[in-house]
C-alpha cells in the first residue's frame, strides 16, 4: 500500500511459530500509528510517537492468547494533517492490511474523521495527539478512546491559572479548524466561569506563513491575555512574531494553550521563558518519568513530550486489554479497556470513563529562564498538579449521548 511508511515487528515474536487460531483475527495483532510526520506537528508527535509505540511493544513482551504466542506488528504513516488522506489510509489499513486499532491521530479534524470511520468498521481508536474534547463529547463512539489530554484539560490548567492570577480579559488567536475552535470554546467558557471576559478572537489557517495581521488585532484589543489556540510550529511562529511586535513588552501576556516540551525546545528558552502551560507528562517530574525518558533519549536524541508518552501508554494498555480479553475482537477489547485501571509512568491510577475519556492527573508548568535551566531539556518549573477529576469533564458534562 503506497501510504504505508513503515512496518515494525516485535523481534521477540518473529521466529515464534505457535499462533493463536480462533482468538486472534489473521493470527496477528496489528496496530497503526497515524500522525503528522512531515508538517507543522512533526516534532509534536511524528516519528517520535512511532518510536514510543515500539518501546511499548518491546516492554510488554510476548503476547500470549489462548496459551499461544501471537506476533504484534506496528504500521505507521503520515496523514499530512488532511482528514481525507487520513481516512484513505485508515480504510486501507482496515480493509487490506487487517489493522486492529489506530493510535496517536495528531490533528483534531483527522482524529474526528478516523474515529467516525472506525466506528463504522467497529475498530478501536486511541487518540493521544489530537486535542478536541468533542472526541469524547458530541462525537463520541463506542470504540473511541482519548488518552493524553484534551482542550478541556488545557482550559482548566493554563486558562484557569492565568485568570486566577489577574488575567481576566482575553483575546484569542485561533487555528481555523476543529482543534482551534474547540480549544478557544473550552478556554473561553472556563475563563467566563471564573469571572473573566473574552474581548474577541481572530482565526488563522493551519501552517500560517504570516501572523502580523492577526497579532495586530490581538494587540489592539488591549486584552490582558492573548490566548494562542493553536499548536506546533503555529504556536512557535506566533510567539516569535509577538516578540517582534513588542506585545509582551507592552504589558500583554501570551497564553500558549497547547504547548509541549517539543515546542519549547524548538523555540528556545530565550523566547519561551515565563510561559505557563499544561502537560500530562514531564520527563523530570519523578524517577519513573526519568527512567522512561532516559531510554527514549538514548533511542531518539530527544526527551519525550506528553503526546509521545501518551502513545506509549495507549499501546501498552491496548496490549494488556487484548491479553485480558483473550482475543483482539473489538467488542471484547473495548470492554476491557473500559474496565481496567491504567497504571504506568504516564498515568498513575488512571481510569476510563464510559465515553472513552482516560482520566489522569495533569500538570501546570512554567518555562524556566535560561539562567534557571541547569542542563539540556531542563525547561520546566512545576507549579501545580491538576487532579484528573478536575481536569477532565464528567460523562454528564461531556455531551456524549452514545449508550452502551
């Protein structure tokens, strides 16, 4: 298939002839990592998420189903941030390559499209790269899981922190697609519940080449906070352009509503210092995180962010669910994914709600100054832990109306 970028097979399984017959379709468990590997989100997830998935496969070890060892394969492809391209790849994976589940799914418009296709095909999606809370809200499906974070959690973390510290007037600079719209809406709602006001918003295309006109509108609003409801290189370029316009020097603050370690690294501490952000993982938060990050660094030359760590967690949990179910049948595995607690370095005591939202703690960080950073990738100061039940919407709040 022309879209197939890579095929990774667990080395430990390749020479094992004993395969489960009735319990596993085509005698192989096959997972797809579908994300942006060449565009604006290539560092945000990209090939680094594929490597995290490989690590999860290796750490899980041999998958035994029905007393027999079953090989596990990972396929990966670049969806180019285009829902039609992603849907074509996913359909081919399901129809021709017998893929059992798709993970990562950077870009909300892509994730929504693939999750809907997967519902029709009765296949599982476990999204760690896309943000829109609609995935477990109005667009929820019986087979869709949202793993690492969502726009609601970002609004509670970054938005809530800034409002509570005096940032009570907002203007949004928003990526003009599903993710940006959801992030702006969730943050605006949370700002308003805290007593703040939204003075306006402007929308820019994905991968915008020039942010000048958008930032001039934001500057002219006189809002205390300019909320950047974008991600990846769009956020980096927004911050660079804001610096050129002297926006922060003029007294306004920037809120990078979806900003991860990968973007901080790409932008550099000189430009990123002082930004407040929310992530579900930081490599230097504790010993478990450091152990994973050290291994990831040795393989990739970089530290992981929450998307890559979340991809590891979702792949590992899927394999645990297949083992527990004794089959790769979507209905049985979905049931186990809803029942089983999530316990790994990424999620401590995580739980999956009936709408597929995996609830775990999130963390509020501030980017260090160059003088505060003591080593490469030493970028964050931990400000607060946001408990999962506070960060994520309840089933009743989510808007999900699917009944199981």
